């Protein structure tokens, strides 16, 4: 598989730690020490998960090496949906006015992008699709309680889009060398570690230590696994793109891997945790710095729990 184009969208409103400290009782320094976050983006009252998803597609279309009507698979990823019936994927299809395509809504929390890659891989292999659009969008703020001192300061809004093809479409394509995911719903606090329960509770993380422990373990493990499977080691890796959950998790993973923090792509400091969109946003933000043949690993961990990795060659 190949990535043909990637782009992202961030809302214009910025929430600083000072803004949140007035609500949650924590100091700006406390918030930063706990998370590594300085500020995050917040969608306006006129925006939602679907509108951000659509906005994230627009820059990528300009660089797409084939007509948009060639897309025969749309996968929309989010754990913060605007509508659970007319999903993000269907909203994107309507906006693009594409016929003869599958539209799938998918959520494995913050690991959704990697799982979506696997779904596309499977449909490509069975010749049921050849060109896919994966859109990851999170409207965390609509579910979040900003006054919550435990996790209310963690979340940010944003979206990112990736166009993928079975075959190479141009010399600018990024090769997806390998991808895999795994579910860990049977360990630790699993479905109680972090959750959104619309009929009962808002976005909460009551067992942050449990999430931290397993995120550190599995993001490290899947990175090593995908490198070893492809006869590579950490010294062959040019860049690491981790899910942007917490800077302490990222630091721990980098330490375990013995990888250069300066080659670890981080956006959590100015965006917060943007859920399943976070790693894709980081990929889009840094696309210009990659050189031909650079090896990049995306490593993710999602609430529930789930994990996964993707190995890219520029």
C-alpha cells in the first residue's frame, strides 16, 4: 500500500493552561508537568467531528495524483462522533459526492488509524477496493469536562486525512511497508481505564496510571515487533511518530527503545491529546522534513485497550 497524500485541520481557538487553571484549580505548571501540554485547540460552536473531517481533506485533494471519484473506500475514525447514524464516513462521502464506494465508521479509540490501515489492506487484498480515504477526527471538547482536574486538561480537537492506494500512483508516494494491530481488552482496567459514555458520563480517565503503564509497554513492544519482523532495528529508524497521549508516555517509550528524542515527532505540547488523529496530524505536520528512503514508525495505543504500529518508507 502507498500513502498518496496527507493533510490535517486544526480549529482556530486556542485554550492555554491558564484558561483551564481557572476551571480545574490546577496551576499552569502543574498541568504542564502532568502532561507536557501548554495549549490545545478547541472547535467553535459551528464545528463538529464531521466538519473538521471535511476541512482536513481539502489540502490533500490539491496534491492527489488521481481524480477524487477513484476513491472506492472511505473509513471515518473517531470516538467522539457528531452522529452515530449518519457517520463521519458518510458525511465525507456526501461532501465529496462520490458514488460506488464503501463508507465505514471505525473506532478502536486512539489506535483507530492503524486499524483502518489494516481494514484497507484487507479490502485491497480481496480486490474489493483499490483507493481509500482514511479520515480521523476528534471533537474531544464537546464530551470533555474542562473542570475535571484529573483529565480535563488533556484533550484537544483536530482532524487529519490520508489517501491510500493499493499500487504506487506517483514518485511522491510513501510506501506502507507493514501494519498490524492488536486488542488488549482483557488486561488491566481495559474498558474502564478511559471512556466516553454519553448516556452516563462524559470523557473521563479515572485510571490514568493503568493507561500509562500499558501504553508505555505496548507502544514500545509494537515498535520493536514491526522493526524486527522487517529485519530492521532501532538504529535503522529515522523518525518515530507516537500517539500523543502524554509527554511522560512518549518519554518512557523513547527511553525504552533507546531512541533519539530529537527524532521523535511530538505535537502534544501545543495540541493536547487529539485522539486517533494525533499521529496522523504529526505525520502531516512533518511531511516536508522526510527524505527519500527514510524509515518511519507510527506507534499507537488506544483506550479499551488496543495497540498497533505502521512501518513507512519515504
